C-alpha cells in the first residue's frame, strides 16, 4: 500500500492497519539536515524538494510539504523580501498603510511572481519524483495572516476593531490570491492544501466568528471543489475556536500542545483527522528514549481514531535527528 493509499484509508475508514501516519512540520530542520540554510530553502525550490525527500527517506515521513515561510503571497503582492541564512525571510516593507492602498492593491498572477511560482515548481517536481505515491501538502496563507503580513499585525488587529471596511476589503483581496495559489498548487500535484492562519489564536471567538470564520469556510469549500483536501493550521491555544470549526468539513486539523486531543474530538467528532501534538520544545530537549515514550503513549491513546502524529508546530532546528527518528518509530503499532 502506498502512502497515498494509506492516507485515503485513514480519511475513509478512520484508521490504517499497522501504523499511525507521521507528518511533522519540517522547515529549518529539514534544510540544515541536508547541509543547506534557511535562505536557500525559502528561495530555491530545488533545496526544498531535496530536503523533503531526504527527510522522507531517513525518517519515514508519510506526507511531504511545501511550507517554507509566510511571505510567498506577500512578495507576490509587491512587498520586498530579504533572505537570511539562519532564519525566516524578512519582509522589508508594509505595502498597505491606508484604505487607498487597499483599493489599489492588485491581485497578483501566481504563475508570474517569483516566490509563488517557486512553490508551484516545488509541487510539480515533488509530484513527478514521487509519482503520486505520497501525499504532497501545498500551502497558502489564511486571510487574516496574509492581511497582517501586508499591513502589520498591530495595525490589522486594530482595524478589526475600528474600521471594518478596511479589514474586510483587505481580507477579500487576500482571499482571491489564496484561491488562485491553492488552485495552482493542486494543479501542480498537491493533494492537500495547508492553510496557515496562526494569528487567529490571538483573537477572541467573537472576532473570529465575525471576520474570519466564513472566509475559512469559503476557502475550505473552494479547495474541496477543486478535488483537494484541506489541512488547517492555527497553532497556539485554539480551545476557544474549536466550536467555530464544527461545520467546516475539515480533513486535517493541526492541534498545538495547548489543546487536548480528546477534548477536540468531543467538540468536532470522529471524522476530522487531528495532527499533533507534542510540544516541539520537549521534542528538542528530551532524550530520544523519552521522546519515543511520549509519542508512543499518544499513539496508543489515539491509534483507533483519525490521527497523525506530529509536533504541536514546527520541529526546531536544534532537535536531534535521533529524536525525530524516535517519533517515527513510535508510529508502528
């Protein structure tokens, strides 16, 4: 059975026979594992592809991913980006500072802008190399996250409170690009689209329900309409948001370590695949034996559910490869 077939079995039947699927979020760890740096990973799809494939082989990953940094769409909109060797790319300017900037913001062509095209090419190459035998996760920014990237997080959160017209217009612009980018990655061979909107963990449920909830639902429905699956990633404490997800029809939901998986299951039911949720700092700092036991306990607890073993968020670059191997070994039943 291929890894793609295993994923479909998990979606359709709720479990697979001999293991729990394993898909940690790997970015800086992955590129340093092959002797490259984060700047290369974020700017050159060949490095992203190579690091993903090497980690798949060495750590028995069950999915591959195109996640790299939050500024792909931001750059396509016209913001200047600086690559750094030992960290996430830097956005050098906020290109939306007024309602006039929002109105004049043009929807980019994701096939013509350098950074969005680079991710699309990564999907095409990974799809060709794996021949459909392993699910590939594309990535888009959610509407609030992208709006924050364009106008600044403090300004955007303030606009949610004082200027709904500004907030809604800007997020509507972000929505169109998210759809275009998701469609391009699905056409490139991505079976799943990850949507990152981590800043939502920092707003209350009423604000989320007023501004973001329907937009997330719309994007999820759009991706499903293209034949893709959706993986929603809002890291941090999202206990207050769980009830808002009830009718989303999410395929995979990332849960960070602050959220109890059993509680999330009681809220959202058995059809959602939960991915999580060991604290990445624990995975970094514990011994490989301790990591194995922690992961094994989690696997045993949730092995009869729709569940993927992962950390609560990204595996840190200081994590020992032995600890990642320990996580992978814990997945076998």
